[in-house]
C-alpha cells in the first residue's frame, strides 16, 4: 500500500473541468457555518452533483494539503470512512483563495449500534499497519501538519515518549512561555525530564486522527460515523482516546466497545490528562489565557 496524495489544481475552473468534465460549473453556492478556521460551502454543480468546499487565504493553502494527507491516510487503512477527497488547489485570480473539494456528507439517521460500530472501526484503524506513514522512524508523519490553526511537528522518532516530549509538549510550552512564571517553568522542566516514568511505549504504533472530539466526525449516508478534520500522525492510540474525553466525552457504549476490541494498557487513566495537556496548551496558544488554569492544574497533578 503506497502513501498517495490527491491532485492539486491552480484554479477552481481547472479542478472542476478535470474532475467532472468539460463545461462543469458551479450553479449554486450555500455558505455552511460552524468552523472557526476556514470558510465552508455546499456547492451544486451543473451536473446536479453536490460537493463540499473549504476555503482560506492563498497563504494558508498548506492547511488543505495537510488535511488531505490526513484524510487519505485514514482512508488507506480501510477501517473507517472519510469523505472522498477530490482535490486541493488555489485560485490565483483576485482576490485569490486556497480550497479543498470533498464529498458532501449529509447523513442524518444513525444505525442502531452507532457508537459501538464507531469504536470498533476506530480500534481497527489503530491496529492497522503504519509502515507507509513514517519514513525514518516509528512515530510521526511524512510532513508537519496542523492541530486546529496551530503548527504540529511530526519529525520521525523511534520512541513514542521522546516523540511526545519533543514534537508535542516542548513546542507548545515554548509557544506559551510568556504565560508561565519561574515556578511554573521549573515544573515544566521537571515534567519533561520525568516523562519516561509517566508515559508508556505502546504495544505497536497507531495511525491517529489526532484531534478526535465531537466536532470532528459526521454521520454518513450509511448511518455510521465518518471522520473529518484530522491532525493525523502515528503515535499511541491512547492519545486519540484521551482526546475524546477532553470536551465532554462520547457515549459510554463507545468506550465499552473500544476496550473490548482493543484493550488499553494498564494505567491509562493516570496518563490521560498528560496526553490532553498537549491540546490544552494548544488551546492556550490559539485562544488565550482562559485555558491557563487548566494547564496549570495538569502540571500540578504530575509534578
């Protein structure tokens, strides 16, 4: 299985013509609200087909090539559905923008065992081979990407703990340095030094969604969960499960089914907040000081 990327076009006109045939045009554009990074639209094409488009500035086109790579990696595991990626691209005619064209997902009715199926499919993704995704190491990703609007470093490492230290916690702490006093800085240093005694190496590397909360999956036309908006990389499956619990959690049926399909290593609950410290730090860096108390609370728990 080769790691592939979707096509990239230099105009929306070229994209539509190449993908859907000569003369294909957009006949209707409907703004879709909900995200805070990109603009989103439902497009109806002249052949009657609906597609989904995300757009951003030309300068932020890397958002979409990174997102496409993550969606494509998940799709290549054959475990859980993602929207089909038609292409990424840039429209250089003024005012100019970057874009990502995706399959339009509009499912509303969930299958009876929705959460259990979601959990089993996610477990299968976490158990899939990752050898195509990390050249030069066991953990990381072929390219850096984004966690929300924040840059996410994916430099390959052979150790999960060193990867989490060097590519997850350290960059976030460095970005947030102005929030911390001298006592906090001592705790941060001590935490990073003690990480080997606080985390465990996984039984095997796993492809992660990377930003798995309730806003980043949809119900597909098949009534099952489809993953969207990934911040994918190869890491410890526990990090994905921890993220699901950060903002309210999923259905209890999800966690029961996941543990049955892929039992967590002993001590997961002792490590969960440490994994989520990464996301709290990212929110602190993106959205400001309202997340500082949560970050400091986690720091005090571990050091």
